[in-house]
């Protein structure tokens, strides 16, 4: 895991203090490895159930004028969801637990700064999301669901998705006050998982709903992954990259400012 995070956030991008926080999380994660690994299986079970049963009922779909099986259509959406799930849960529940139990007070008594805390937690959550997405890509390849060599770029794409959701997750967590409010995380994540063109083409939605779906970050992640795994590349994928990149930068800025206010005042 340490090597994974180091590749995602090289020293030039991740300060030494943030790397120390990641190392702390690696050591603590040794005792909760099962919880970390278990998050990978939900989208895989979805994929297997679709490949075994639903795909035979639905048949094929058309993407950019090319016919593909329903399983090939859904798989990249579930891969994007894997990157989201790994990043969002670690950046919300894990960070909120540390805020509640004053873990960061001890961290800030060392030379580490609030910026180190923000970047370190984002890098750790990103690493978990990237771990899920990488394992999911291996599963897709084993099932014969990768139709293009462009799929190699799904790992950088998963990095971008994970970074965006990790940053936004931490920023949102700083506004949560009680454990009951954590239900809002599910309220945001579950509709995105179900309706961000993960299981249905965007054209199936009514026009009034379609624009709302296109505003969700997971939709852009799904569109990016789907284009890369099928090899059906479009210029709109550059918009997906820009959207996720801008969302990640915004999340980092808000998270750093909010943590500074919560931990130093």
C-alpha cells in the first residue's frame, strides 16, 4: 500500500509530513485490513450477477454506433464506482472518526501541519480507491470485458476519480457534526451509483433529468472509463478529465481551509 500511494503522489507532489501521515495510516490499517479489502467485493458481485443473468435478458447496447454486450457496457461504470467507493468512505467515516476522537490534535502536536493532514488523508483515501479500481480491472480482464488497449489508461483515470472524491469527501466531512449525519454520505453516493449512467445509457433518461445526471462527478468518471475500456474515444472525455481535475482542486482547497478552522481555532 505504501508503494501504491508513493506512485500516486510522488515526493514532489506530496510533502514529507503528508507522507508520514500516510505511513501512520498504513500501520493502523494492518489491524483493519479485512474492512479495507471487503469494500472491493460489492461492485464485483454486481458484475458477476450481471454477466451471469441480466446481460442475457438485456442483450446488447449501442455506444457511439458500436454494438456491445450489456456486461461490457456496465463493467467500466462499476470500475469507476469502485474508485469512488474506496476514496469516499475512507475520506468520510475514517476522517470523521479521527475528528471526533481528537486524533488530529496529537498529529498537530508534531511538526505536521494542517495541509499535511489534508493531503495525507486525501492520498490515503486515493490509494484505497486506486487499489479497488486496479483489482477490478484485473477482474474485468479475466472475464474478457476489456475491448481496447486504451484500458491501460483506466489506472490514471481511476487516480483522478479517487482524488476528486477523496478531496470532496474530506471537505464535506468537515461540515458533519454527528454520526447520524453520516447517513447523508449514503444519500449522496447511492443515487450516483445507481443513476450516473452506470447501468443505463444517458439517452434513456428524460431530457429534464439528463442534465442533472451530467452534473454528477461519477457520471464523468463512468464516461471516461467506458470510453477507455471500449476504445470508443470522444473529445468529450477531455471535459470529463477537466471536470474531475477541477473538482479535486476545489476539494483540496476547501478541505484545507475547513480543517485549519476546526483544528487551530
